[in-house]
């Protein structure tokens, strides 16, 4: 009889590994430091963005010169205008805002100001500025150079029959010669030097009426010049230093009308 061999015993299976204990998700508290930092960053970015957006359109009106204005010019209504510009806080303190434009009418410039240039306080002269007067002078047609407001001129008058001092000796010493004027021809005299031209009006007679700004002490000379037999106006050109040079002799022999 056949004997059956005993089956080998199977090793007992090891028990399955136990699962780690489950961790319940907890709600993040508002006091969590990371949450506070995130909220703070969001707030900062919103504030900075709002300020940048606001400053991008923070333009104001500023006073500028409408035309080229020379030193010594007294501001009138048509000389200034306003433009929109954005200036930083430090720079804006040097210039006049548009709301001050009317306050500058009648002020005297201490230096030349170019067209479109922002107007600042140092551009104007102080309280000791010499007072002036506006005086009209009649000039015959054809005896006037092309002038623009702010130009400076010399004004001469011709008086027929008036005597003038002889300049022959002085001219010879300087290496120049001046032909003698006919007897009784008259004299040309300088009555106003370096005065400002303001405006021009054409009269029905064809003559021109010039309005000049002159020192108070020279106003009567301007009036007298307008009543003379002939007025000649010379436009002045300034050099690189802003000077017009010597006036030369104030009276010379004339050569007729």
C-alpha cells in the first residue's frame, strides 16, 4: 500500500502593513503668517498700481512764453499762454501754474525768454524796475524797417535848417572823412536810444503810428519827435553779449528831407 508523503507546511502569510493614521485637513486660520504676508503683498501692489495710474495723468497747466520776449519787456496779455505738462514736485516749485497767468501782466522781464519756454520767478525784475510809458510816434510811409513786438529801436528826427556840430575833425582823427553838408540843409538828431517797439497801426494817410515803450524821463522827447518834420527809426541788432554798441554822435549834419 502506497504511503502518501505529508505536504510541507506553508509559511504563514505576513499580515498586510497597517495604513498610517489619516490626517484631517484643518482650515487655515486668518492668523497664519503666510496668509498675512500674501494679503499684505496684494494690498501693496494695489496701492502702488493706483498711485502710478494716477500720476500718469497728473498734468497741470503751466505758463509759457507765446512769443520770443526780450529782456526789459513788460508783459502784456498776448505774450503768455498755458500748456499742459507733468512736472515732479521739486521742479514744479520753480514755475508759474496756469492759474497765475493774469498775475504776470505788467511784470518786467529780467532776461530774454524764448517761445514755449516755461516762465519762472527769476525771469522777472524786482520792485526797483524803472517805470516806463507807452508813447505813439508817427512815421512817414517808407521810412520804417520791418519790426515785431519786442524789437528795440533808435529814433532820429530830422530838422531842416537846424545847425549841427561839425564832426570833420573827429572823423579825420579816426581815419574817416565825412563830406560837409550843404549850408542850411538841417540836422539829424538821436532822440531815443534802445527803446522797445510794442505795436504798429496803419493810418488812413498811409503813415504809420508806432507805439514805443520809453522811460518816463524820455516820454516828452518821444512826443516831441512825433511832431517833428521827419522821424527815422533804426532797428537795433544785439551781439552775442546782448549789447547794441555805442550810439555814436547824437547829432550830425543832415542832407535834406
